[in-house]
C-alpha cells in the first residue's frame, strides 16, 4: 500500500488518529514539494498564529450571556446579550470568532467537555456593557461561548479535506509521494498547489491565471481582511507588504466602482506589479494585476 493510499484509508476511518494522519501528510507534502500543504499541516498541528488567517471552517459566531443585577434585588442570570449591544470595534471578533487551537488541543477540549459548550475569554466585557443591555440592570458578569459541535465539525472538515486532497492527487498520480515513483510520472508542485487550493481552500470566488496558468478557487468575504490576507499569502505576497495593504485599505475611502481604488491602495498594487516585473514576486505581470485587482475588489464587495 502506498503512502497516499494509507492516508486515504485512515482518513475514512472516523476512529483514526487525526494527529497521526496529519503527520503522514507532512511526509507526503515534503515528498511532493508543496510548501502550501506543509504550512497548512503545520498550522493545523501546532495552531494558527495571530498573523495567519484561519480557514472558513475555523470561524463561527459566539453566543454572549451574562448575569445582571438591578434595584430591589431584581436581576437575571444567564441572560442572552445581543451583539448590537457591543461596541463596533469589538463586535466583529464575537460575530466571527477565529478558532486557532491545534487539532490536539481541540481533541483534548472535546474529551474533557461535559457541558456541551466551550467558554471563550471575554476580558472586561461586563465593564464594557454596564447598563447598556437591559434597562435598569447592570451587567456583573459576561462571557462568550459556543457549542462543542463546532469543534466536532472542525475536526470532520479537516479529515474530509485530507481525504479529498489525497483522492484528487491519487486519481491523477497513483504513485505520487512514493520514493520509488516511476520515472517521468512525477506530479509537478504547481499541480499539487492547484489541487490543494481547490480541495482545502475551495470557495466561490474563482480567479483564472496564476504563475502556473492553473485555475484557483477561494473565497474572500466582504470586509474580512483575514480572508484577503490568506489568499495574498498563499500567492507569495510577503507579510510586510500585506501589512502595508492593511494600512492602505484602512486609510483610503471605500471605492464606489470596480478598480476605482484609493491612492494608497492603487500605489500598493503598482508596487506589487513592479515586483512581479523585477522577478521578486514569482508571478507574471498580467496575472499579478488581475489577481490583486480582483482579490481587493472582492474584499470591498464590489
């Protein structure tokens, strides 16, 4: 049995150790020369750092609850807190919670959880809310939580994506990743990257034409810079350039029409295309312009 067939077989088994499956996938990624696959496996195994966007299956809304006390001994316990009561600058983090824990940590949480939900640290949320939720009621304690079913679905998503990727590669190159791979039948890293992007980061927004001239599918949500950042990083944009773009979209006005970007965003795109022309960014000039323009357009929701 080949390595890729072992991965398929273990991914199908719901009782198979997901951590062990990911470790086998790391061996496969190294043999296939896929840095994107290696990065994804690293983040899933060790957790996602703050400067890396999480995939869609690791994001969901939180439920807010709190204890409230008022005059004459009145009060409410475990009362729901509407998102609209939150200040705008923190509301997004609760509406679109990002789960960054490693697979091992998630499995440990599920094993120990008996309440059916997981609480998330909310800092001084009770102080922030004060009396702004219920009339004549002061928030004394507030917290955020989500159902453990979100974590179960996350693990299932990772298992399915591993299986989908392994099957897609195996269909085209049954001996992919084998040390004794037949001569002339090796799969190119560019093709691996395309299969990976389709099966792992697959989405609704499709861009045609990368450096390898292969199609690529992914989703960029309106106003969600994390999803834009993820796509840019996958296409070779450096972290410092991504940070510059983040500042640019914050400072520029929202464009009214497609490609009518503000001055800072326009200058940023021009510099990225210049990098492509100089060979600093390993992508063609025409492809670079199309990719950046359409990605940022999706971010703006145009």
